[in-house]
C-alpha cells in the first residue's frame, strides 16, 4: 500500500491548500457518485458509500455537495458518466503499482497514467500483471507515539483484526472489509486516534526500499495521486524506520 503521507511535507500557502482541497473534494464527489450508482444511495445498506461519505466529511466537504453527488449516482441529478478503471504496472525497484481511477474518458486518462509511470522510472503493464498480488483489506494507521502497541493489539484482536504490524512510528492494523466499520467504531470507543483508515488493495509481500529507491517510489506515488482522475494507488513497498527518518530529515 502507499503510506507516504506519513512523512510527506504539508507546508503550503493558503491558496495552494484551497486548490488542493478543491481537487480532493472533486475526487471524493466522484467516488460518492460511483458507489451510489453501483450500490444504491442508502449508506446504511451500502458500506462503500458509507465509507466514501465518511472520507468526504473528514475533508470538510459541505453536506449539500455530498447529497448532490449521491443524487448524481442514483439518477436524481444529471451529470457526467463516470467509470472506474484500474491500471497496473511497475515502479522503481520493481514495485507493483495498482492505480484506480474514476474517469469520464479512459482514452484521455490511460496515456496520462502511462506517461507518469514512464517519467518516474516505471512502466504500464498488461491487465492482471500485478493485481493477483493484492486483496481487498481494511487498513488502519495509528501513531505509535500516541498509543502503545498493547492497547492497539487488545482492541484490534478483540474486534476482528487479522494482523497488527508495529514499528517505532506507526501501528498498521489489517482486517477483512466486512469488519472495517466495527473495528473503526471500537478504536473510536477506546479513544484511540486513527491517522488514516481505508478499505483498499493490500499486498502481503512487501519490497523493502533503500533511501534512493524510496525517494523515487514516493515521487511516483505523489505524482499519481495528484492526477485529477486517480482515486487510489496501492503498491507493495515497505520503508524501514531508519530510511523513513532520513527522508523526514531531508525535507
């Protein structure tokens, strides 16, 4: 998975922040529209829509914007015809890249994703060249500086988690998608702050990166996620704590 937000710099001027927020809202609205179209407009009966709404609220998206996005998906409001497309390929150091986009024109988006991969030292692959490595999982990131491992383990394993992987920086909790919302509620009830929570593609086998390749891979992840149509990027890299510390010190 791509977890580069743990050590990416977020120092922007207000204008840049506003522009980035606008782009984030656009992506979130597309995701809401797509999940409402595919699974219905009731978040109680559509877990994917429920998660998309939670992400939108966390990004401070206005309620009327969320409701309009749902109506677009259910046919209540006219809008663009979006579709979800997954592109597969490889990045620096041979890491697998699974890039999910929401687009109204795949003939525009495909060559743009291909160019990004090639500019950043990777290449676009054929369908299923890397998808077989990934499975859908709920993934939580919890700060190791704020919560000790024993507390996270206790709550996680009592509420359906499959695995907990801890480092000096973060506890990463993995669960099946159908346990995601119950586990999230359990962490919140235990007053455990969650840095990030998502249902995403997760690769159990990771490629450990050195400093040089970590920089290259993180640049690729950043550029892909900046693209307007990209909804989610998953990969199979791991960055050791000492390399992460060097990355943070260099920013």
